[in-house]
C-alpha cells in the first residue's frame, strides 16, 4: 500500500505548511458534512436563536464508525442530524428511528472525561432537555401540521416554502426534517471561538478522547508501528455525499479469495483484519490527505466518479498533467529569469509561416524550470486515479510514483511531442493588453491559433464527438488509456489517432468552431504518434509550420485542398455569401478519393476565378501561383493514385491554411460569434 504511505506522509507535510488552518487537511477523527441549521445556545445550555444555513460545509467531530456510516446507528460526537440529537424527534412524528439515546450517551462520555470542553458540555446540557424540535418550531425553522407532526412536504396552498424545505434533499417529492444536520454556536464568557466547528481546542480535545477508545492494537501494515487498528475506514473522499470507500471489508460471505482468510465479525473485533491491518491514525491521516488533495482544484481532475490527483508529498506545487499547454501561465516562471520581450507575447498574432517549435520549446522549458528550481531533487511525486464501480466501493485504477526530474521531463516531452496550433478564442480589450478569459456569452471574439498540446478533455471530445454524451464507461476508459501516454511517455493508441483524423476529415457533420478544434487535435495526435512510433524506422517529425520542402503525396494534397478552400472563401466573402466552400463540403470524400475529388473541386472553382479576374486580380494571380507550385511538386504516378490519404494530409492542409491566414493578400478577418462549450 505505497499509495497510503505516501498519503500519510503528505498529511504530515501538509500540516506543517504556513497557510491558514482551513487550507490544511481536516484533523483526524473528524469528517466533513453539509449542515442545514445553526443553533445558538449559551454556556448553560439555554436556547437563544437558530437559523437555516445554505450550502454550508463544516468539519465535525466523528467516530471511526460514524465517519463512514451509511445505515444503522452511528452518532457523530457533537454536530449531527435532528434524528440523533433531538430527544423529542419521535414525539413530533419523526419518519425514521430516533437515535437520541446513543448520541446523548456518547456525548456524555466525552463530557465526563478529562478531555471535556465547555462548548461540548453546553450542548449536552441543552440536548438533555429534549426540546430541540420544540425550540426550532417556535423559531419557525422546522414546521409541523395541525396535529403537531413534522411535515414531509410543503402544501402548495400555503405559499412559498420555508428555507429549510429548499435546502433538504427530497426523495419522491418527500423530505424528512430529521435529516437536517445541526451545528452549534455557544456564546459564553471564556469561550474564544463560539462556532464549535471552527474551535481548534475543541477539536484537539475530541481527538485525544477518541484516540483512547480503541482497545485493539496491532502492527499497522503501512506505518510499521503498533497502534490501534482501524475496523472501519473513512468515506466522503470526493464530497460530503460520497459514500464509496477505498478500503472496505464488511463482506463476510463473498470474498474473491474465500478460504485464504478466516475472518468473522467476532475475530475482527478481537484481533483485527487478517488481510489489511491498518492503524486508525494512519488511515485517518491518509484519507484526510486524499480528501484534501481532491478538494484542491490545482491538484485534481474530476470527471464524474473518476478523480485523478497529482501531488508532491512535500506539499509544493507541481505542473498539472491534465491541462493543455496553453493553460499554463507562462508569465509565472518562479525562480528563473523572465523571457525576452520578443518571446513573451504568447497571445500576439503569430507568423505561422515559420516553424514555432524552437520558441515554443524555450517558453515551455523556462516554465518547467521554475518547478525544477522549487522542488528538491529527492521530492516524491505521486499520481493517483480513483473510481467507483458501485456507490459503496471505490478502487485505485492508476498509481505511479516518480521523482521531480523524471516527472517534469516526461510531462515536458508530452507538451513538446503533441504541440500543434490549437484554436482558441479570446476577448481582446480595446485598450490592448492580455485578453480576458473566455466566457460562454455570445460575443464577437477573436480566433487565435496558439501552439499547445491539447488537454485530455479536449482530445476526448475531438476523438469521440457526441458519442461520449451519457457514456461514462467510454470516458473512464479513455482517461485510463491517455494517462500513461502523458506520465510515462508511452505511444498514444493508434485507434485514437485514426478516430481523430476521421472526425477532422468530416467538417460537414460539426459546427465550424468544433471542426476547427478537431482539426488542431487531430494534427497534434498524428504528429505525436509518429514522434513516438513504436518502430524506430517509422518515427518522423513534422514542423509546426508550412514546410514547402515536403513532397509526400498526402501532405501536398492537403495543401491543395487548403488553397482551393481559400480561393472560394475569398470569392464568397466578396459576394457577401455565407455558405461552406466546396472544399469544405467534399473534404471527407477528398480524404478517401483525392484525385477524382480534386478534379471536381477544381472544376467548381472556375466561376470564382472568372469573377475575381476583375474584382481581385492580384489575389487570383498569387493563389494560382501557389496551386501551380504545389502541383509541380507531385510525382505524376502518385498524383493519379486512387488510394486514400493518411492523416498527414491534415497537417499539410492545416499548415497551408494558417500560412494563408498570415499573408496580407489572403487575410480574412475571422471572428467567433457562436457559443463554444
């Protein structure tokens, strides 16, 4: 269980970080929960007031059993549902079984110990009066019917529903007010922090009390020390409503390796698990560290139930492996010198007639060197992917440990090998400066082509298109296949490359902006595949710009298609006609039958050429020179060959297209007016 040992070490390091307490992992023997009601009492346990809370998550004291509870009785230590802490819940017609006695007994045990706390004693004094529901009803927090029974739905005739009815979850249109979780504020002299969920001294006292409750001590398989053994492990790793566990062993009859172990409920209580004896403190710290990492947006990647986290055990920042290169802030180089002004303007208009590989590599190297300077040579970096097959079971589907040098080198290689101009949209301020962040609002925005390796999410959409909608298994399988390519330097699967080429070769089946995104991704994957081709003799490199020296049939046919597209595009724009070009409409057919389709496309260009002899003679002469130059580079037999084109034609097409965009005599102002998602 090296992943658990690394998480344990991460917890220890994170608690030493010089940040606010709420930015650190939560304390052991605590859990996170959404709370709905805040009750304010005084130091003697007298009710003062209450209010409903919206979208509020707190850290509350919990036992080993209650932290992972899904059913049955398992009270938290202080803050809990009305079902647990309201002694009058049953008398008010509570839907579920009241667990007040267990809650009260556990709280009393804490308060009567040497680890008691004034706030906990005040709460015990108040709940012992068994008037929680009564007080909340009088304060118009909970609602009852004419018979004094808790309502399970709000009648339409009664007007707008109270706030509590809006924040509680419903099942089949019904709710149980007993599900409302209560947190406490104790206002009294001598209590420095009235909000109990923020009181660090109260947390320390609970940890000291609960850590002495276990009589079962044994060798922890993770830490190698003798400590109380965990019989139940925490849940709520991906959120407060997540019930799936990474370690769960409450199945006494369906083990895969049935017969190797003789565990039963009684033996586990006496000696712990034969298969996984993990210390309670070790388990708490490891799970809390993982929960903390998942909650940090820069450390984790979420897609449904699947979560991928990458982190340095020391707590220092590392480059995110699941984003596009363009998402890296190249203006933040940490401990290295800034780029020369000539290289720093990433978002400026770029000349796509020259190879951008050298300047791109320099920017990427400087950015990564910032992390190299910050991370120690022996810092450990872990990458972990978790997923749940059922609502209660979660598994580690990918785990890898590496050193900073190897991690950064491998990640840099991914961003180098799969770099290609990608379509991006930005709002450019009239006063100049750095573009604002892209929004979903319909605005007239400038389309830019920035060199970048695409993010895994962008690749997923470009490869599968609409097929991924509602297909969670396909998404999960994709990420499991792409992660080793990013973090281990493996070759990208050929089927992903082929599907991306097919998508990019069919613009008529997509929105124009979506097709341009697919085109950039397809070129990126094709280029990266051949840089990492499994057979060394097949490996080759393509420049990130138009290469007029390439004479391969596929590359040249791609250039011809781009030239034909531009010629018709300029003619249509001059005539104020808005429709796809012939080259665009026949692109899919062109990829499978280039020779005969090119004859059709070229024939369709004739009326546009005659039109531009008077309206744009200079442009027509230049574009025809380009077409003639490309035609002259063909081998005659290869030109008339009827075989389908490989993905290399997309590279020639895209490079020629971008080069034409840069030429003043062929420029067409391009703006985005549609909403991109």
